[in-house]
């Protein structure tokens, strides 16, 4: 496959991947877990509230978790915020989805051409592997898509091949990536790469050091609100009561099993990659390549492949064994457990597909038939589609069998407007909480909520909210630990519902009844709460101080995943 035929194939794969999201229109499925309920929704709320570029330490968000400083939310200096501002939440997401995939493909292709598969005869392999990488279902905000650009620029600096574009690349990467998920790890890995290279060459090279410094400085400037928060001594974060180690299962067998899982499947947050076939092929080819005297190119590629597999193993073990690393040092370096440096697994998809590219090249050089190479590549492409939950759910919607809410159904604007109209008071004059519904839905629809999901919020609010749910979470040790030791989700939990994500997506076609819901109405009232928006029937409502006002169900033609029982604290 050469020339225009190759790029026609690439375009066809992109179209097949993107069209289900596009064709479903406003009912398209957008990943909900930590995305539409969290990361992407936070950016939408910042734009909606006009606080995306509010850099003043006094900027405040009264709508979220009883009122929080703007600095607890992500930076507004991001490509995604710009896209939301230009196109809206859904179309901005679609634009970012397409942009991220194009950048992932282009970045990986040029990285492979420059440093791993430079031969003209490998154009098909470069394009195929870059396509596979672009199909990884990574979170758009985290930065996986721009990692090939980062590595390419760092290698150019180390090899003295840098141009002005590499400096611009290092400057811009923080605008399309997360400092929490990628930034800290990227700076550490880049610094380690520079030091290792300097030790190997036995001389310090200052340009790469300046490049690492520029990357770190750019992350700091882009994430100024977060830095302001840490410098604000008056703000006490809920993370002061955060015991990250309590959330880990400190069990050697479980830790090693998790490391193996990461090596073969990667991680949901960094992008699922069905890597076991890839690793089997890589290990087989590597063993054969290193066990005989091959040509210089083949041996060099075998060493590159061995290094990729070694780093994959190290990062996976570091993640799995992190409790054993952080626990003994927690008294001396408590930031080890809170910063979660094991998030270096964010680089696993990049490493997997670099290893895959080298494996295919070695197979080709060792005389494997073109059909064998193409079959392995084709299988990985197909698995890339079926490992992508957004593509699968959008295909289900296209054929009429949706199992999760689409974008318009999730936000249910019409339904929540009717709820607000029924209450009949300005929304800033009362507070609500949600049960069986992600609190961000109410926030997006203008309600001021006591509950919500944030990685940082005030400890005072957590302490004020806890009495509301204290008796309920005491019924289940998992809920108790989930809130007390972590607490990023400050929700109305229910022991009868449990912790499953599905229990915050209770749809209009379900009838779920809570028989013994423990709720402290007086604590709720003292925190400013007046209404509970519930997707479930609370059978003992009167005994716990709640009064059912009415049930809101979607009207004909109205987009809504929910039906809402409106309860009041009299």
C-alpha cells in the first residue's frame, strides 16, 4: 500500500472512528466517568459561570459544594476551554476529540519517522502504528495525545537537532494536558532522561536542561490557579484529612496482579490498550533478535525494544507496588501518597506502541511474511475500536440499543428547568443535593449544590457535610472509608445503592426504592440545604424529615435520562 492509497486508508479509519460521535448529534455518548461528571464538566462550568480566566485569589464559585474558591477548579488556560467557549460543551468536545486523534497520529508518525522507523519502506508500518495509537480511548484533558511531540522534542534537544519548533512545542504542551495526570510525571521523566543522557555522554548538555525548565515553567504558568491555592494559607483543603494509603490494598499478591494487569491492558484513565498479543510478539522477536548476531540496525532496534519493555515493566510495578514505596516514607514525605507519582503509567500507551512499531519492524527484517505483519497490525487496529467505550456506546445508539445516557439526556435541561420553575425561587436562595444522580447535573442547570465531585475543596465543607450522611455511610465500611479517607466525591451516598457508577445513573425507566435511607435533615438545613433531587423513591422519607413534593418525568420529545422525585426539608 503506497502513496495516496495509504492516506486514503488512514482517512477511512479516522472517518469510521469519528462518525458515530458525529452522527448521533446532541444525543451522542460522551464518556461519563470522571469526564462528563468531572473533568470536562468542570471546564464547561467555568465557561458557563464566566470564571475560566478569573485569576484573582478572591474569585468564588457559590454554585459548587456550598461555595468554593475558583482556584479549586482546573486552569482556564487550555485548548479545551477555548473550544468550549467557541463551540459549546458538546461541539467543543467533538472538536477536541478529533483534534486529539489527529495530533496523536501526526505526533506518533513523525516520532517514528525521526527516531524509530526512518526507512521509506516502513511508511505503512509508521502509519498503521500511529493509527493504533490515535484510537487509544484516552481522556482528552490528560495529554496522552501530545506525548509523541514531547518525546520528539526532547530527543531533538539531546541529539542537538533542535529547531525553534521544539521550543514552541515544550511551551505549548501544558495548554493541552493535565498537570496532575501528566505534568509532574513529564517533568520528572524529562529530567531523568536528560541526566541519564548526560551520564552516558559524560558531559552535561544545557539545552535539554533548559528545555525541561521551560516545560516546568509553562506548566506552572498555565496552572496558576492551583499554585495560588497552595500559597493560600487561609484555605485548608479536604486533603488534610486525606489518607490515600488507606485506599490502597496493601497486599503483595494484589499489587503484583495489578502490575501484571497494567502490563497487559494498561489503565482506564490513561487509555485501554489490549497489549497482551503485542507483548507476546515483542518478547518472541526480541528473544530471537538478541540470541543471534543480527545486523547493526536490527540489533539497535532490539535494544530499543528491550528498553521500552523494561520501562513498561518498571512503571507498572511502580504503580502496583506504590503502597510499599509510599507507606514507609509517609511520615517523612506525605506528599508521596498525595501526589501519586505512580501516575507515570500515563506514558504506557506511548510505550506500548513504540514497542509495537519496533516489533513489526523486526518481524519484517527477519523475514516474516507481509501478511503476518499486516494481520498483527490489523488485529491491533480492530481491538483499538472495541476497547473504546465511547465508540462502542455511540455505535449502540446508532443501532437503537443505548445503554447509557447521551449528552442531551444526561443534562436534561428541560426537565431541570421545570423543577426550578416549580420551586419558584431564585436558585441562589436555596441549596440542593442529589441522590442517584450526579450532582454536576444540577450544577450545570443552575442549582446551587451542597454535594459534588472535586479533587480539592475546603475541609470545612467536608466536615459540615459529613453529619448529613454519617448514619448512612456507617452502615457500609466501604462507604465510610471512601468518604472519610478520600472524599473527593462529596455525595449523598446510600448503602442500599453502593459505590457502583451505575448507582448515580438511575434512569427514568428504573424504579428503585430505598427502604432505610439515613439522612440528617437538621444538618442538611444548617448547611443551607432545602431540596433533595432524587432518582429513587425514599420509602422512609417522612421519618427522616423529608417531604415529597412531586415527581418530574420527561415530557414527550424531551431529552432526559432521569425522572426526579423532588423532596423538601420543611
